[in-house]
């Protein structure tokens, strides 16, 4: 908690002076791929201007590759000719793989990755109000469908050539990027628009690495040929399927039964405004035939992917599974992701890795309509992870029917009724899991009879709840059915929380962690200013940012945890004061006082006996 308070208090330091431009020195070290449209030196100069405008745009970037430069003629504006803006959002697509710019549903969309769009233009009108340029980004899901949008606006000072830049971090393919000018009655000269592909924390696109290339994550497992197995075949099933160890396989190699299997994993992507967007991804495991002819076994990624946390998660999953099957028959499990052009990371695929290995080794099939998240430890315990509410929302949008979450993340599911409406509690059947055995029981197609019956009963209730929530929640038969479901499957969270709706015990407010998460999203743009040590004015804090923050605060207040409402009000006051300072309407001392008030509020919360304890135990 103290780190958050210190970060907010640091506002006062940033407001008093701008950071010297020493932060832009790193631009010359970037690996830059140019083409005939612009030289390396031209791109360096352009990137220096971008970095001066907003250091966050190039944070973590190690290389750039110029994809295209669109001039005013290509955009139907006429080079050097003032263009009147009619105020009705005159859309022109900027990003595309061909001269005919992309539109929603196009088949020639850009691959997922990171891009930088830079628009160079000049305002001509002598008016008090600055012209604003607004970018809107639209992504495509596999369906295809509109996935999400994000935007960035920047004011253009009169009479100066200005750059408006947007860094795009899609986890899925881009559909289009539009720009709009507003308000109406302004004249603007549009010069050029640059589209660059970014390399972040790795090599520049198409450029040889400066140091040794990274290698895929790999874990070796003890191996023995099948002809070395004892003459007595091991039992196909133990007395207790929940036992971790299999005595019959402690000295005998376990064959890799399946050659291909996959699991639906839940992921989260953080947008530029700090909002978490959930989505699902296939994790695929294959055993190449040639690997079975070698005298070794193991598991690893087919490509260079994953961060240190994901490597640890895979390593721990292997340690867990090899407690049951310490020796494998020859063969290698290759892991890859459905989104093969996107980097992956974090610990939350640990449970999915464990289930995948068991599917290959034991031969059961995995239901593709069941989404999984959760870290894992060697004792087969499923551990809590972050972003669960967003992940479940994404799994629902991706038409999954079932989902499993760590037992310690239950509060994140409970919050969904407040965040997304009551229908989020029954839109997908959610189960809590405490162990890897729990996960296998739910994701496998051949489920136990009691679990299958519980799933079918709830599936019968879902359309009734959707058709008329009020009527359904008062129906004695439905209430009786919910009790029956919980008898059959006590970890059926959807049944548990729909039943809470029927008897009025469902929470009407968010958990503490849920409230703090929403506050962190709202304060994210202001925090970015602090972290990048920028001066505070209308260049770094456009008016629309505070307009959006106030809208989100108004939506949060009715559902915020009551113990945290004073903090919500203090942060709201700090945001308003920062916005006033950007307009020149208040002093730095006033902002300092507001920041100190937030810091004092955190100190008060820290002193509450059970506050920190609840935060630690509320998996979110």
C-alpha cells in the first residue's frame, strides 16, 4: 500500500518543473530499418520529436521498422492545401497493408504486434481553441467482430508543425485506425503519416541481433525406452484418482499417449489507458513423431516466447506432473500458442501447462469450450492470479461455456455482478479449483456423472435467467435446482452467486481489491505522467482524459467498497486539481496539498487492523 501512496504523493514533484530532455538520448541507439520513403536520419529526427512529446511512446523499444508513409495526396487531402473540417468526424483510415486502407472486417489486416503511428500536421486558424486530432483503433477477433477500441487525442498549437503519435499494442490483428479532427471550422494542413513496426525488449524487425539470440524455454524430463519397463504392466487407474503419486510408474516409463491436444487459456491485455481486456488463447501441445525415435524426453516451447514468470510456471508444472510420472517414454512435447506472433508472459498459464501434460500422458480429451487460468505449485495446488474479472468477461465474449479460476480468486468473480451486471454471473459456468485434479475433472470431456448433471442443470437455467431475471430469481423450482447443483458440484460458483441473488445476500458493492483496481485504471493516465516525469499541461494532460476519468468515477461511486469511498473522493479531488493546474487555474501548492491528502488517506487505511489482511487474501 505504501508504494501506491508514495507514487501519488510524487505528483507534487513533477508539477513544479519539467524533466530535462536527457531522457531522449536513447533514440540514437535504436535499430532502425528505413526504406525508400524515408531515410534512417529522417526517422531518427522524427523519433526524437516523438520522445520529447511523450517519453512513454518509446519506452522499452529497441528497434523500429518503417512500414509505410502516407502523404496528403494518398489521404485525399491535397498536399499543402488547407482542409476545412466539418466537425462530423471525417474518417480516413491510416494503417493498412495496401493503398486501399483497411475497414472493419477486411481480410488483409495487420498482424498482432506493436506499431507507432505518427501524424504530422499544422493548424492555420487564429482561434483561441486548439484543434484536436483523435485516433481511434479497432481490432478484429477471429469471428470476425469488433473487439475493442482505444483512442488518443492531442491538441495542435496554431502555426506550428506538430506531431500526433499513437503507440498501438494489439494482442490480435488490427482492423483499422481512423483519425478525426474537431471542433468544426478549423483549417489544417496534413503533411504525412508514418507507420512503424516496433520491436520491444528484443531485436528490431528483420535486423540481426546484437548479442546471442534467445532460445525457447525448455525443460528436460528423465526418459527410458518402453522395452525397459517391468514385465508386469502397470495398472491403468489407481484406487484414488486424486492421489498425486502413481506407485506403479515410479520406476516405469509412462508413454506419451496423445500426439496432439490443446487447452483454452484465459489471458489479459492492458490497454494504453490502463484498462484490462480479457481474451482467450489456445495453448497447443504436440509430440512430433521424430521425437519418439530419440532416447530422451522433455517439454518446451516450439518458438522463443514467454518471460521469466512463464518459464517458472512451466518448470513448476513439470515438477508437479513428474511427481506422478517421473520417467517418460521417449518423446518431446512442443508447446505453442494460437497467437503465434504475440509475446506471452506471466504465471497464469501454469495450471493449463499441467493439464496439457496430463492430457498427453493419460490420454483424456480436453473440452475446448472450457477456459482455464491459475498459477500452480509442485504440490498440485492452484494458486491465485491477477485480472480474473477481465479474463472471465473475455471468456464470455469468446463464447466459452465453462471456466475455472483459482479458489482464492473467488472474490473477483463475485465482483462481476457489480462490474458487468447480474447476467455476468450466469453467462458462463464458473468453477473454483483448488488443485490440478480439480482442473482436470472440469476440463476433460468425459466428466464425472455428478459434475455432468450439475452442468446440464445449470445450462437449462441460463436461458430462463436471461429471458426474465426477476421472474426466474423468484421461481421456487429454479431455487431448488440451484441447491441441487451445489450438492452435485459445491465449487460451482455461478450457481452459488445466482442463489445469492435469489435470497438477497449478493453484494451490491465491489471488494476492496476490486475498488482499488478500478481506481488504478482511472488514475492510470495521471500515473503515467508521474512515471515519465513530464511537466503537467494540456500537451501531457488533454482535457478529454479528465472528462473520461470523471465519467468512470461517477460509475464507480455507487458500487465502490464503502470503506474506500473517502479514498475515491480524495483521488477525484486530486484529478480535478491536476486538471485545473494544466489549465493554469490553480497553484502547484494546491496540487501538493491534494496529493498529501491522498497520502494521508492511505496512511489511515494502512492503520486499520484488518485492511491489509483482507487485501492480501482477496485474490484479484
